[in-house]
C-alpha cells in the first residue's frame, strides 16, 4: 500500500500562534498513537510567519480514513480550529522519494 499524508495550511488568529501550536501538538500526539499513523510535523512558513503547514504520515488510505472517522476526531479537531482563521486541508500520496543522493 502507498504511504499517504494528511496535510494542512493553517492561519491562526492574530496573537494565537502559541495556543494553536499547543492544541495542534495535543491533537497530533493523539493521532500518532492510532494504528497506521506515522510522524506528525508542524512547520512555520519562513516567508509568511502567520502561516503553518502540517503533515501526518499514514501507512495507508484506510488508516487515514479510520482516523478521520474516529468518534473523537471532530471534538479534538475543534480544539485546534478554535484558534484558526484560515485552514486548507488535503490528502496526498507519496509518489517519489530521494534520500542521501539516491532515488528510493
């Protein structure tokens, strides 16, 4: 099965960066404890410090869907989104990977 990622572009409300980061970290710690979850990362855009980009790795589409269908998903996500002005989520599939000068 192909590796998939959930990704999001986040724009917290002014002066809520720290609260957003804390709630995102709590949400993602929960998510990465679920079956099929991999690493979760949150990055800040260096050209637009008000924009964050997140990725959560999933071993399969089914694992990712199970996370989004989990009974706790909406209530946990709402705690993150309480600090968000703009949010654009998407789901992507790994199609190529390179590391250490090699195509994997």
